[in-house]
């Protein structure tokens, strides 16, 4: 199945689940709690956090073509 058709089928499934009351929507408070839990779990791995710090936000994926700093690393 191609990607476009898969998105269409998934969208139909999502709409159906919400219409039938079988889907869950996070409240802002639930989302904050979930985010806090995820952040806590990730930060326990000191090696992973150190690697993030060493990169310093310089991922090539964050660079926009034509930006003044692009390719200066």
C-alpha cells in the first residue's frame, strides 16, 4: 500500500474511533504529566544527555539552506 493510501485509511480509522467513543484525547494537564515522565526517563541516561550536550543543538537537520551559519561546522 502506498503512503498516501495508508494515510487515508489511518485517518478514517481515527475518525471512526473518536466517533465511537473509543479514542482518547489528552487534556493539557495529562499531556504535561506525560511529558514530564518522558523527560525524567530520558534524563536518567547520563551518557545520552552528555551526548546531547556535546552536540549543542548543531544538528544538520536543524540548519536551513542558505542560513548564514549553514555549513560552518
